[in-house]
């Protein structure tokens, strides 16, 4: 009985499942074939694609598998976090699309600019410049964000951080440089910054360090706070009064926010 059970397990692991344009191959490679009309499942990458008789309607046949460090992928597919594209080039494996190599992100890694959408949470771009490793894309260095980090203007801003200065910075190529700091009650910030959850804008005014952008003040939200009309309304709060003239808000009117 034991030998029959082992045989059945091996047989089942070798079976191919064909359904809805997806052909799944079980086994150590964990690879599957899908038609280009099917969305790539979360946590998978495209490693090759070509025109075959298996996929109709002009769609390419794609081979997908879980990502791994150093894996070669087709760049028209998703790049799951915490992976980033570290080189871009042309092969015959990806049909009309460029090929790339992915690696796990770490502080100080150089990535290609077409990987910006997959920069892991908590990382920022600290420099960029042309580099043949990335073909037509800029090469960028990303690092884990910290209080006072110097970043490039096209960088994502991690949750809880705000921009406190903008300036010309040679390391950022065509983009401005900026400083970010963790938000705190009553701090100054620059107007090109996101407003973190739980904060509101309570004043707008010019700040020299913000360059071309208007500056202002942030405060933590509370019931009955007077915020400027350019402020986001935090979740759970609503505007109970508006159209209020308030010199602190500069060109904007003020409004009262409540949660009860």
C-alpha cells in the first residue's frame, strides 16, 4: 500500500491542469504557462513569452514562476516586492519586450528607473544617472528612508514622512533634491509633500528652504480643529464649517473638522 501511495503522489504531481487559458506544471520549477490575455497572478513574474498555437487572438504564450534573486524576467510583467530590476537588456526570450534581471532590494542597491513602480515600501531614491546597465533608463540608488534623508524629487515618500526642503542636487540628474523628516505636531513642511494620515494643514506661508513650493505647518488632527481648505480631511472626520477667513491659511479659507 505504501508503494502505491507514493506512486499516486508522483503521478498527481506530474499532471498538467489546463483551464481558462492557463496550463500549470507542477514540480520543483514551479513554472506555469498562461496566455497573455490572462492577468499574471500575484507573486509571479514572466520569464519568457512567444507566439504559439496554444494562445489564440494574437496573445503571446507566457511562462511564469515565482521570483528569485538574479532571475531573468520579461519587463512587461509585474515585479513583486521586495524585488527590483537591476539591469535591462534585449534577448529573444521576451518577444517584443525588454528583458531584465531582478534582485532583492537592500539599502544602497542600484536599480533601473523602470523599476520605480516596484520600489519596496520604506525605500527612497537617493541618486540617479545614465548607466548602460539600464539601457535607456536611468540607474538609481535606493536606500532605506530615515529622518533627514536626502532624496531625489521623483522618489516615493514613505508613509509618515514629509518634505522639509527642496534644492538643486547634482546627484539627482534632472530632478530636484529634497530632505524628508518624520512628521510631528507643529512642524513646518513643503507644499509638494504628502500629508501623512492623522495630520492636517493649519497654516500656509513661504519657507525659503521649500524653493518654488509654498510651505506650511502641520498639526495632528483633533475634534474641532481649524484646518486650511487645502488640507486633506483625515478618515473619520468631516467638515462641520467652512468658508472661514483665517490669515494663517494664506490664499485658502479655513474649515472646522469634527469626528463627533
